[in-house]
C-alpha cells in the first residue's frame, strides 16, 4: 500500500554545516602562533597559557 511509504524515500533534510574545532596541522599552527608569534614583551616571568588576569576577569577589582 502506498499510504505507509514516505513521500521522499531515502532522503534526509539538508542541514547547514556548523563551526567545529580545528584538527591536524591547522590546530598545530594555531598553537604555534599562540605560543611564539603573538608574544607580548613584558617584564618578569612569562605568564602561563591558563593564567587569567584578575583585572580583566573581575570588573569590581578597580
């Protein structure tokens, strides 16, 4: 019977592509750029990659 079959058999709706994380050489290039290219020359010891500035994170600090 034709009543039980779907109208478009075997087709799924087209979905727009989503943003996703970089992989492979693109990810390595991003890490290299973050570590060596975009360095800010400051005095004292170098800040770690996970260091959050207290002034930037806390607006009531000033």
